C-alpha cells in the first residue's frame, strides 16, 4: 500500500446527506456500471483511487478488522456489502430499508437491501486507504 495512505473513518469529505443526494441524482445512469467502489468513493467526496484493488479487497480489509455489522436493516448512510460468488458490490443505505448504487438493471438504481443476492452486512462509510 502507498506510504501516504490513511484509514478514513466516519468523517468523509462529503456529509452523508450530500453523498446520498449525489447518488440519487445519478439514478438511471449506466456510466458507473462495474465501478461500485469508485461510485461510493466519489459519492462521499473522495477523488483519489483507494489503495485496494476493488470492492472485494475492501470488504476483506473491513472484515479482517471486524468492521462489518450484520444488524438489519442497515441504517441510513451506511455502506451495504454484497458477495455473490466472486463478485463483491457495495451500495449505500437510504431510508426504508433501501439501497442506492450501481448494478441495478445495469445502471445506478434503488432497491430493497434484501433484493440483491449475497447480503453480507453493513459498515460505517469507511474506505480503506482513501485519501
């Protein structure tokens, strides 16, 4: 990992309300397909690439640190993680047990958090090595 990398905890450059609004403004866009982690990073205001290869590595990193919670439903503004085979996806929770993010009918969309296979749990908006 890069020497200047830091662990960013709850305090991201963009407040939760703004991060969710940023995502909701992109519902229906197919431009983010395949970039679930980058989409969440940008939503929360990070502009640099993380020091992890993708959502799978980020989830492994968070799991190793016992950061993943399994409480249901995920509280508003938390990152919600899914693992379906070798594919790991991350989305953000919004009100009413729904999540927003990439990979909903090949675009940014909103679904119930249990409507996607492989629910793993949720974390605070923590991005390993984001800066």
